[in-house]
C-alpha cells in the first residue's frame, strides 16, 4: 500500500471511530489505539504535504445529533493540539518565547469527560450546549441543570460564557455500576450517555460533576492571564479541580507533569494528560489559531492505561477457599509497558453485565501494576459466543455450589487445587515462611507423601523427603530444618496462614493487635470484631465462621501439639525506635527480603504500608524499584536505603 492509499485508509478509519466516539457514544477501540491511527495520519500529512479533503485532522469533535435542538456557539470552540514527548513540549514553550518576553505557562488537568459550554445572564444559569463540531452543538440545558456542582446563580452579573468538562467521578461511577443493569465501561462513557439522554432524570441518576477551565466571554472583564481566569471561576463557585500551577521553564513543566502522572490513578476524576497554555492572554491573539487548534495551548497526553484486544478463552480456577473464578485469556497486547495476556473477569454476573463474549474484542485496563481487568465489550462478531458458567469443579469435577454471583467447590478435602493452594499460602513468606517449600514441592508432598493438612508438614522427616524424586540429603535437610524453625511464629502471621476468608496480612495484624491470642479471637463476638479497623460485618462473620468449625479448631490444636508456638508481642518487639514512622518498601534489597525487612521495621515500632501517600515517612528503595519510587519523588517523600534504616535503628538505640 502506497502512502496516499494508506492515508485514505486512515482517514476512513479515524472518521468511523470519531462517529462512534463523539456521535454515538459507543467507541469500539481504546484511546491508545485511536491515537496510534490519528498520529500516523498526522505524520503522513507532514511527510507528504497532502491533506485529504475529509481528513479528521481538520475537524473538531463530532456533529450535533438530530434528536437535540442545535445551537450555534457565540464563540467558536477549538480542539487541543497534543504533544507526545517532552522535547515537543520544550519546542512549544520556546516558540511562545518569540511572542512574549519571559513567558509564563499555566498547567491544568486534561479532563477526560464531555465538553460543555454554559451561559449565564444577570448571574443566572440560562443554557448549556455540547461542543458538537466546534461551531454548532446540542442544547442540553435541562440535563446539565441536574448537575449539582453547576451553580444556578453566581455573583458575577454580566453575561458569562464558560467552557468546562462534564465528568463522572470515580466514586460516582463505582456507585452507579453496583446497581446498574448494564454497567458503564468507564466514567467518560457514563457522562456522555447521561448528558445526551433526552430524560433529565436519567442524567441525574449518574451523579455528574462539572469542572470549568476556560472563559469564552465575560462582559466587561479583561483577563490578563489564565491564572486570573482560574481565580475568577473559583470566586464564582465553579469547580476547577484541585490542580493549577504556573511555571516558567520546560524543566518546571516536566517536573509537574511527572508528579501528576505518578498519582493520576489515585484521583477521583479521570484525566488523560495535562494542558499547558501561554499564561499571558495579551499575546494569544497574535499567536493565533490553526483551523483546529489554538497555537498558544498544548496538551501533553499520558500513556494510555486502556486498550482493546481479542478475548480468546476463559479458564475457571479454584482458589484455596474453594471459590471458582474466571480469568480471561487474551490475544497478547502491550499496555503501560507490560505484555498482557490475561485479565480478571470477577464472576459470571460481571461477565453478563459487561456483555463480553468468547472471540469478541474487549476493553482492558491496567493500573497500579496489578493484573488487568476486562472493562467491557468493544465489538462482537458473527463467530463470538456466550461464555458458559461451569457446573462442575474444573479440578475435582464436584458439583459447584452458587452463592450469589460466586461459585464454590465444597469438596475441601478432595480437591487437589484447593489443598495445594492452602498449603502454599500456609508456607508463604508472610505466613509461616518455610524456606525452600514452593508450590512444586508441596504438590509432590501431597501426591507422594499424603500431605493434606497444615499439621502434616510438621510430621515430615528427612527420610520421608529422600523418597521423592530430585530430593537429595542437602535439600531434604534444609526443608525439614526450615519447617522446624518456622514453629515459632508471630500471632498475626499465624492468623494470616490459616487462610480465613478475606483476612489479608493487614487485617491479620489488626486482629492480632486487638485480641492478643487465639483464645480471645475464638471467643470474640461479631460486635467486638467489627471494632477493629477496616473489619466490617462480612469479614467479622468470616472469622466467627472459621473458629466455629470444629475441624478448624482440631487442626489448630494439632499444630500446637506438634510444637507450633505463638510468640507474644513482648517476645517479638525489639524497641520502639521507629515508632510513629510509616515506611513503604520497593525494589530488591541487598541483604533482606521485603517480608523480613517489614518484620524488622515492625519489631522496632514502625509501620509498613503497601502504597505511597503524603503520610508516608520514608520509602525504602532497593534495586529495580518501580512506580512507588516515582510516586515518592513526585510527592517529595524521603527515599532511603537498607543501610539508612539499619543506621536509624542502631542510632536510635
């Protein structure tokens, strides 16, 4: 295909996706995939000097829908040009210096919502219009009136035209999806569908917000800068987001952009980049506009965390609690620096709500370095098929039991996957920390030595292990010694090792701190358990159910009879030298595993958290530290090494 033919293909593809996105609110590809097509076209237009008559690079937004009354904007709305690197951003800022001596630049969030223009007269809200194609939009006055953060009256009494973004916050999105018969794919689709609904009551149900960022006209006002506009909007009770900065240099802009990029997943609003504008308004007219963009403003887009790919298969897996969960097997795709081939699907109810099918194209999202989630259906085909819910356990073929949307295998003692998962969890680092005992070894112990229960591990002898293939003297001795060494254990590790449903390591620590010993927690009431931080009724009931099971109590007694001893807090505490300090660990430490370092910190009175926040005292970083290190730098959290923390402990002592 020659370059001109490729351009024709790209024009048709991008225009098709523009209709799906802007006009139908039903995108079939992700922003990342759209951008790849769009910028390929932009680059080819620059290379060839040819712009086809219907090129989407010359258009703004989409057309106004026929079902709405149309309105011509008093002030034309432009789209925003985008840069893809800090070098391009630096060039933009240098170009502005040709028009303004020592220019300053405003930085704001690039909201990922629906552009809405609102008009006021005599301090009263009178109308709202979508962007449309930039010249003509759709009148959505009554729909926008339902947005509680849109002020219906303002102090300013002159005519005012404000531009902003209709947004569905993350908490509103999650709350809506909990009860929705058809869940939303993402907050952006949520706001677009709400505003373009002819029934304002439906709009109100989405609990939208409106964030303003531009003043298109303000009678009698002459703003000297974007900063003045921002302050004017705030003084007239408009939401503007929690971020606005003025910078002078490209280095300052890059540093701010990196800070926001590091924390964007924690925000309650979806943003897909940052907008940088020449702060001084006097020079903007001189700088001018293209047919589509203002030349005095630019958007820096973050790397997309969403994409789409083919859902090839679904596998159902049994966990240690017997829960049977589906995992999507995907056509491998690159996303946020990782090659993704699997994603979570939660349960059959979630699958049905999202409308995903075998051999369909689905949207996936990856955030916080966790396994990606399938968001919803992008496109289905003639050969797409419904995903069937299994009736039998994929491991032991027992009849599955359904509790709400969840499936369970009740064959606790006869389902190999459950047994192996329970034993692997019990031996893991944060539980009994039995070194050298991995899933592969446990599988052999179960198959060849009849190890089914936790207590069976403590009956193993070196001569038992020597019977196994590939187990020589050294390996057998090391594992038996490690099992013996693990018998002395902190209470929270013991609780975590038991595998009580939904009791993670943090909850186990909180429970251990509150109840001190097994007898106390065995006899705890539902109300007493719920007094523990982050323990709600469900987790409290899980704890009660566990200790009400006679077999569980017998197993705990067997463990104690075989020499397992729970250490008291006095036995494990070394000092309170790190009291009041919160640490986050990232990367590989030279001399400690992360669980061992976490235990050391806690023994000296410190607290270990899994995520970086403004309340973090220190980030302890080893080799190949990941995004937690970047976030710490962005938030200004002090970064220390293994040597630093050992010095802190010894100096305080």
